[in-house]
């Protein structure tokens, strides 16, 4: 998976995924994980860590943060 950010407002997380799902995340699933006061937005799955790392290129080019993560 790749992490796209951590958000206090879950609506902002959903909005970002919706925007990216029309481009570099087309066909990927969103994962919203509560972590204290924030919600982590992840997308995937990817077959390998290397594939997730490569996927971050177009996501970053679209103006979003992207970090490959396990799980």
C-alpha cells in the first residue's frame, strides 16, 4: 500500500482519494485507518514494496504526498 496522508477531517481524505482515483490510483482501493485524532489514507494493494514505490511517482506528480508502507 501507499500512504497519501493523515487527516483530521475524514472528508478531506475521501476527497483526495476521489481525485486521485480518476488518475494515478485508478482501480485501487482506499483504506481509511483511524490513528488517534487523525485518519490515515492509504491506497492499494500493490504486489510488492517496489511496485508501491514506483506508484508514488505519478501520485507525487499529481501534487500529493506518497509513502510506500507495509500492510
